[in-house]
C-alpha cells in the first residue's frame, strides 16, 4: 500500500487507540482537503471496527482549517474483516448530516468479507455524495482529484456503478440499509414485477419490514402500559404519603393537646402545692404563736411543759412530713416523732425508710421510692441496723413494728 508523498500533513496526535478492538486508527490530510484514514492493528489478525472516531475527525478538520468547507474521506479497509452496527450508523450519519460539506467517500483495499457492506453504503448514500469502491489508494486518489477538478460528477459515478451492479441489487441493498441502519420502516420498498426472478427476495424484505413495524407497535404498546402502570403506582404512593402526612399531622395535634392538658394539670398542681405550702406555713406560724403564748401563761409547770412539748412535736412532725414528701397519718407522725427522739442520728432519708419498712414495703419498692438501687438500699439498711443498736440477728422490721408510739 502506497502513501502520498506530496502535499500530505500527518501529526502524531491525529490517531485514536482502540483498546478493545486492538488497533490504532490514523488520519492524515492530502491535497489540502482529502482526509485519509487507515488502521494499524496490534497483531497480524484482522480487526472489526467498533466506532467512527468522530471527535478525531473534528480535530483534524479544525487543525486543517476545513470546518464549514468541503472535504473528502478515503478509507483504507486493509486488515478489516467487519464493522459493528454502531460504525454503520456512523457512516450513514456522515452521509446525511455532513452533506453538502462532504463530497466524496472512497473505499479501497476492500476485503471480500466487507464487499456487500461497502456496496450497501454506496446504495444508501444521498445523490449529492459520491461513493467510490476502488482497488488501490492510487485509483481512489485519482477519482477524488477528478471529482475536485470537475471531471467526475456524482451522476457519472452512479452510472459507472450501475454498469457493475444491477439496479435491482442496488435497490435491494438500499432497502436493507434503510430498514436496518436508518430504521425507516415506513419507507415503502419499490418492488419489481411478480414475474421477475428477484421478486421473492424483495417480497421477503418487505415482509420483514412489516414484521418490524408490528414489533415496534407492540413495543410501543408495552411501553405505554408500563408508563400507565408506573403512573398509577406513583399516584397510589402519593395518596399513601398524603394519608400518612395527615395521620402524622393528627398525631402531632393529639400530642400537642395532650401536652397542653398535662401543662394545665401541672399548673393546677403547682397552684395546689403553693396553697398547701402556704397553709403549712400558716399552720407552723400558728403553732409557734401558740407556743409563744403558752410560754407566757402562768400555769402549773408540769402542764406548761406538757403543752410546750405537744406544740414542739406538732412543729417537728410538720417539718418531717415536708422533708419526706409523703402524706402522713396521725399514727405515722407520732411514730416518726418517737423514732427521731429516740435515735437523733437517723437522717431524713433513714426516717422515711423506717416508716416504709414499718408499713410493710419491700426492699425493691423502697429503693424505687427513694431513687436507689437494690444494693444501695441494702447498704443503707446495714448502717441503720447499727444506728438502731440492733443485734446481729435482730430484724429492723420487727423492731420498728414493736416500737411503742407513746
């Protein structure tokens, strides 16, 4: 294969490496506007072209100042055994999207495995584009230069092509390309007469076209059904989300109402506690006033002492009841008063525990009441055992139950 020796521009970056295909595609520019492309495979095996490298073509056109100017392309098909469907679509894209800028597409060194494909390219190409199928690079360049000089027109190249390939064959390949590559299923196929020996071939192609149309309609119906199902599902999900939002809103309102009710109850309890606290204060103040008056009375000393002690016991019980934060009966108050006098080292928590033990609460309940663990409660009872002066085998509960009130 010869390479042009004059008026040729080659650059090191005008190439594209195809890892999956195992080859490198090169481009060069000859005679100012002829793009020449060829393949260098990594091994001696033939390769299959996988994609068109349109970006590489854009780079070459830009750097050669050929954008928006007519150019021509030469394809060297040596080492190529086939091309992918995407590559076929890319070639047809050149035909229909780059016209009239694209003038000639020339193929040479065409292997037998690529002959029908290249002929199909020629059959489907628009009339304004000249498609050449030549044997060598030199032959292809000669035709392109003739086209540039105005000696070879598109019409003349078509006429020469028809001398080699019959009109029926060209029409047949064009129908295949339009159906397969361009998806032009609505394009009617021009049929030969029923007496023509190739009529059955065209009929088979037309039948295939009808089947593909039916499949497209079926696919469209399935797509529409999936779309409807999807939209219905979305609608159901939206309804469910809205219902959940309403439920959450209702729950939120219920919680707010509950919080409001609890807040009102707390306010009422606070008011009641304030009233009780005021009443207790008034009661203690009254007892202290009474105690002051008793001190001023001129009565028998024994009677005065008894009255003073009674007032002091009442004042002391009020203090204990407030600190223990439990409601005391008269008997409970007398019990605590007696216990505090007899064992002044007992603190307020131990007094409360003593009362709860006497009232038959178990260790777990008492621990929960005063905010201790069960083990912490046992430790306190051990210290109380010593403060009460009990023997090793004496029970606190039995002792407190038998403790006389008076």
